[in-house]
């Protein structure tokens, strides 16, 4: 049967198109995925299970869901972290609030930073004494000795403000750099110090060694104040707010997930950093101990949180902090520190846009 030239041309066109499509399909299918956005986050001390939220977020794919390649690095102290933030080497950090309002005073560096996420809405700092200590309140520290992690620790100003609010002459209080861990614990056990002003997980670790302690209640107005958050540069806020939003949302998911499966959260840290997993004792005993250490941290991390306010600050956080820094002499009495230069809650609605039930389900399934 003879085919007309016109039909032949149509057939050849269709055959060429089909062959071309066959070639293009596999080529298109093998194109690499869009590269993830890098986000470098700094931790101010040696890595520990306090960073388990970060490793759990990674293990459960929360960073992947936000198209982030998130990395955590160690940079010791704000004196190192702030220059790295300003240089753009890192995007954010786990940071105490004090340095920023101090920098806003006239003649100070006025760092172009703002806190964008309130990570710990209830302060991790505590005051511990031995169980048989006669000290019952912050007002009992007149003439006593307090051990701090260092004499440049950011929480000292707040401790001074709390003690003075209960009538203590701060000049009569002896301040000792006790460090953390064994040296600090021994100083309290031997009564070289009367009180130990460390953080939640440190004091639980002390108790797990068999030392019986009491926590001195803070004055009512200083309870439930924030202590740590995530600062970013004003430049990053202006140029790439979406990056900030996605990281904050991943960390909100991580907090909910860790609370739903604390053992899994800790396990993710040990899997990420096997060299930091305890080597003495059974896995079961070590997990039981670490869960007890982490419980108060999770309580502080989720204090007052609900489905709409993960990451949010309150004005009261900053007002009381600034007042404490004035009492401690780190901010001039007449200094005017505009609160809106210190933090923003503008991204809080975005931090909370996720399916909590799905996050909890994924967390509970992790083993």
C-alpha cells in the first residue's frame, strides 16, 4: 500500500517527537533537587544533650521539610559568637539575652542584632543549696558565698537584682568562680560555698551523684522570665526573613517532638555524636539518668507554650532584665533602651504553622 507524502511526513514528525520525549524524560528525571539553604547555628559550650532538640529535628526530617541544611558548631561565649554573627559566618546561636541591651547604651557597640526566637521562656538558672542549709530565701544570702560558673556569667546581674529585692547588701556577698560539673559540686558539698547558681540540668546531675539539695525560690516577679533565645543580624532580617522563619519553625517542631519522645530525642543525640554517649553502665541506666537530667530543661523550654506562641517574647522579659542590669551596674540608671530594638515577635505566627499531631506521631515512632 502506497503512503502519501503528506502522511509520511506526519509519521516521521510523530516518530521524532516520541524519540525526543523518550530521551528527555530520563534526563529530566535525573536532574538534582534544588539545593538546600545552609543555616549555621552556634552552641556556646561543649556539645551535650541540651542540643538534642537540634539532632532530633535532623533525625525526624524537620530541617529537610524546611529545605534547610542545618549545621551546629561550637563557639565558646558571646565574645566569640557576636563577631561571627556580625561577620555572617553563622546565622544564629543559642545566646543569653544580657549582652544585647548592654550594647544599646550610649558609647557601647550597639550590635545590629535582634532576638527573633525565645527558646527558653522560663529561665534555666537556679540557686541550689545543700538540703540542711539554713538558707531558705534569696534574702538569706547576705554575708554568704555564692558559686557561679564564672565571674563574667550573664546571670550574675539577675541574681544580684533578686537578692537586693529581698534586702541583701550585695557588697557583703562573696562571689566565687566555681565552674561547672565536679569542681562546682565539690565546692558545695564541702561548704566552700553556700549556694550554687548554675542551671537546671547541672543541678539534676548533682542530685544524681547522691548529693541532696534544695532550690531556693526566686522572688515572684522574677519567676518565669526568659533566659535564652536566637539572635540574628538586622541584615539577615531584611534580606532573608524566610530563612529565619524556616529555622524557627523546625525548632518549634523539635521542641514538641522531644517532649513527646524524650528517650528518642536523647537517642538521636547519641547517634549523631556516638563519642559523647556514656561508656560506663548499661544503656538502660544511662538513658534513665539522662531522661531525669533533661526533664527540667524540657519543662523550661515549654513553659507557658501553646499552639500559637512558640518562640514569642513578652515585654516583661526585657523590662525586668534591663532593670536587673541597671541594679547590677551593667546599664546606666538613666539609660533608655528601646525594647523594639532588642527583639521581634513578627515571625511567631509562622513558627507555629505546622501540624502538631503529625509531629507528635512522627516523634513517637522514632526508635
